[in-house]
């Protein structure tokens, strides 16, 4: 992975616009998609050259063949959102090398990282055939994001710079400009996120649900039929492109949901107006349909091993590998092991905002956090749970990141129960009960309840080993499985002392990516949820950071936003990572645990070696699943 300096970013954007611009696209002779030919002949669809943009995005990789149905397994109707993630049609997108390039956009002009002018592709259409224009951006900004009925808290906080909204200008039907008075270096990467801020909406469809545009009697009838309180609730119900649960909502994604929930099976069909083509003129995606069957997450590995999925990674864990491998030949698939990008596969989160004053004082003492970390035998966890294949150490960048530091990974992570005991004694935790468990200053035994979402075997097995480690230094650990929503609510309300969850989502970051997760800016960072809430709500709720480490990290994050050169941003990133390592704000365990990816023998264009990560990468998204294709099945009397 390479760092992307700002001068290079500008050149990448310009080069990409050139490559994907008129020259190459206009030289193409388009080839009609076989599965759509009948509808074209019947006049139900225009021919392919009228369906793709005038200057479509041209895929330069190895061409494939259209057709086929992809079978996958999901655990609930909520997983329809996964197609919106891995489909990875974004205004901006990351390449597999994590370069940021225009995707849905034809090009971007930027000035001082404050002013961004977005250029749309002429002739680009929504999945229902209606034009995709700057009106869709205006509608979202004026009629959704700044409408108090639909967005009571205003535009997403991620679009604000120190509370300042962007100035949004509609320059013409294909050009939109966003500008701030101070640098907003995160704007383009926000558009490339696996769950992006979709700053546009299908205005032609949604206006029928908006009080400003709809006929009142008709809208009242729609509200009544939907059994909702008012038009705003109805509008929000039908307008959720991230949740991807409304088959009628037009999309720019490669596949369109065709099944309304609830259902035990969801079908997605190719978007006939998709904006990307291959270099031979075939419209993408190659695969015609995706069939997503619902199954209990616990039995999904068994069903995959029985050959019921063509492409599966979700709900598969490393400890399924041996079983899946044994069934490869019998069920015509192969198991690939991809790298993962978490800063730590699992990490412990001491809650610095916990309500209990005794626990709050203890967890805020860096000596206590260091002692907990030193008392964990990561080598044992690696060997017992992950067959010795994982990288031991703290929750920080991975070796493939240009920001990686071996010192950060090793900080307070060597198994040293003797030093852990000395630190605990130094704090004053010297009294013990009859079981040998240390006593807290208020006399309670030092028993840490670690909360976890569900009863996942991986978390439970890891905590079993840590339980034995901590017992040796006089600390008792209890694992407490909870429903995920319950766990989140307990953390937000300050009831949780400690939880276990994935580590840093992006352990592969470069200096141009936001370090927001290293500072208390998000409620969803479990070590300081109330500090993060305070930042996200501009002080309306939560708590202001009251420890120097929190205030320092916030200051550094703001300096990163203001920095205008790569070297300054890199230095700030490194400083923030060093603080995290030294202060042990989270307790990392091991990283780089391989992820099993099951791939049908007939599927092509899926890399042998890949990185399986949510952000950045959108799981398969960064490898463009619209390029995946099936080799036709050989007739029964011929070898394949």
C-alpha cells in the first residue's frame, strides 16, 4: 500500500478522469447483454448504448462473460444491506492499492482541500431509467438533510467542519460544488466509505413522499396505507439506501433488490442502467442475478461446506477452515485465506466513562491498564485459538500500513505477570480476599465483567484464556454475553466496565485517511463513548473529555484536519498511535487472523490473495464484484 500525497491525489484524479473519459469510452462498440436482449427487442428497454452514460466508467481488467446466478447465504433480512456495501458503487472509490479515484463521478476538481467540484457522467441513469443529475444532490441537501422533519439534528456531523455546514452550489445539471471555509480533507474519503454519506437521492421517486412536492390528499393516503404517523416517517422508511430494504427505491448499484422483506430468500437482479462497462464494450455487472437465502448463522458454515454457496465469507471463521477444506473437491469450490485488516482481531475496551466511581478511577489509571495488558499471554492465545498464524501485540496499525511501528505493536504487550503484579501493588491493590483476589479501594473484590455481543465462540474461547492469566495476578474475570443492542445501550449509558470487540477497523491506514478513531470523536468507540457523544452532538449530550490524554488526542485530530501537507499528517498520525500504545487505551490481543473465503470453481476474477476488511475495502467491494463472472457449465458429456 502506498501513501497518497495531496499532489499525487490531484494527479490521480486528473489521470483517472482522462482514462475513463471520452477518448476510451467513445472508441467502444457496445455489446448487448444476452439476458436483456429480449426486453430490448420488445421495446421494454432501450439498447445498451442508450442505457450507459455517454462516458461510462471503463473497467480495464481481464474481460469476462455475462450471465449466471450467484448463490450466497445470509442470516437475516437485515443482511440485504450487504449488497449495498460489497456492490461498492460510490461517487469516489478506493482501488485495491487504496488509491482514491472517481467512480460514479466522472471527475473531481479540488482547491486547497476546501472546495470540491463534482462532475457527473452525462447520460447516467438510475436503475429505473430516470436521469441522475445535480437535482438529486440538491434534493438531498435542501429537502432531506436540512429539513427539520426528516433530519431533526441537521446534516450528518461528518460533513461539518467545526460545526460549519458546507456551502452547496448547483452549477449546472452535471456539476455540484461543496465548499468550506477551512480544509475538509475527509470529504472525498467519506464518499468512498463502505457505508458512505450518500449526498444524493432519487428525487424523482422520493418527491411523491415529501410534503413540499406531493399532492396532500395523495400523500395522506400513502401515510394511512403504510400505517405510519406522518409523511416524514414514511419518507424515512422508503429512503434508506444503506439498509437496502425497499425494492422500489431506484439505485446506482450493480444489482437491484427485487424481494420485499420479510422473506426467507432475497433476489437481486442486474441494474440495466449500470454505469460501468468492460474494455470490450460489455455492460457490467457480468452476473445476472444474486440469490441470497436466509439461514441461521450457526449453520451457515455447514451449508457452505455442503456446496450451497458460490461465494461466501460472511459468518465463516478461521476455525471453520479445516472443515471447509475437506469438502472442496466434493462440492466444487476452493477455500482461500485472505488477510484481515483489523488493528486487532479482538480487543478489550476499558470504559473510561463508566458510571461506577471506583471503577472509573481504576480504569483511568494507566498503570492499571498496563498491568491488565502485561498479564495476558498473547502467545498462548495465538497458538491455542489461531494455530500460531496470527500477529501478537497491541491494537494498532498492521505491517502493511505505512504507519506501522513495531514498537507500538509491542508496547506493554509482552507477557510479564511479575511486572503486572508490581504495577497493581504500586496502585495500592495489595489486599486480597480468601480466594487470593485483590480488593478494590472500596473493599469489593477485583472482579471484571467483560461484556460481549452474543455467545460467539471466538470471544468466549479467548476470554477463557485471559481469565486464567488474570487469575494469576489476583484479578477475576467474568464473561457476560449480551444481545448486541443491549450491550451497546449499556456502554452508552455507562453501565459497562469493559467489553470485548474488534479492534481498529482500519489497521491499514495511510496518513491521508482520517485518524478520527484515535481521538474521542465517536460514541461507538467503546473506550470513551460519552466523550465521543459529546463531540458528535457538539456538546448537547455526553461528557467533555476531562483527562489530558483525551484532550491531547482531540487537539492532534484537529491539527490533522488543518494540516495541508503529507509529512505533517503523517507525523500527527504517528504521534496519536504512539500515545495509544503507551497509554493502552484499548488492549489489543492478536491480529492478521486469516479469513476463509469460499469460491466456486466456476467463478472468475476473484483474487487469490486479498484483504478482507470492512473499512477500507467494503469486504469484496474494493475488488469490484461487478467484474466477477461464471465460466459456463460444460455439457454433461464433455469435460469442463
